[in-house]
C-alpha cells in the first residue's frame, strides 16, 4: 500500500501561518474592548442626561425667581393706602413656565402657585418708624420632575420691606 504523499511546507508557508495566528485577537481581548466601549457609551449618556436634567431644574428655578421679582416690583409701586387695604393686593397667584402662546389663560408646562403676605414688621426692639413699614413675603411653589416618576415639590421665598414714605411717592407723586 502506498502511503499518501506528504507535502513539504516551505519556510514561506510556515511564516504566513504563524503571522495569521499572531494577528488575530483572542476572545478575552475582544470582551475587554467591548466592556470598555460599552462603559464609555453608558457614561457619556449618563453625563448628558444629568446635564440636561440640571439645566431644566435651573431654568425652573430662574422662572420662579422672575415671577417673585415681578410681584415684588409691582407691590413697590403701590401707595401706602393700597398696600394696607384688604383685597387690593391679591393674596394668591399662579404663573406658568411655558404659557400657551395663543391662549395664555389655559397655560401649559410647569405651574407655579404663590402667595403674597403683607404684615407689620416684627422686630424685637422696633424703631420709632416701625409703624411706617410693612414686610412683604412672596412664596412660590411648583412640582418638578413630572413625567419621570419622582415629582418633587420645590418652594422659594423672598422678603422685602415697603415704607410709607418710599420710592412710590416719588414716582407717581402720591
């Protein structure tokens, strides 16, 4: 019986075979590279979504500050009799973050609810002019995180003093 003839491999074939096996990646190397790449993508997504959530929160807080300042600046223009009369300054108000441009009364977006309290100042040792001052407190609250399953109630407050002989007398000559 004749034995099959074995091919003799030359040095070029051995080198080529060795090179192709050395150039291939092992399963462990591919797994580590995939793990690193997926960690990078998840980190990038988490950073972007956290940044956008923080930006939305800051915008809501800025709008709350704008609404409170709007109310305080309006009150500073009232004369002393208007400030002290019951019902002239509405005790509650609402405002929206994104009002509906065609019909602002319907509103949309974040709803801000607030209250305005006007009271005599309460100091431990009141000065002689304390009867000519009123403390104005504007409080505002809203819910944030709606649609994300974890709404939070946020509240802010601003205080100021209004004087009987204040700026409003010089502006409107009351």
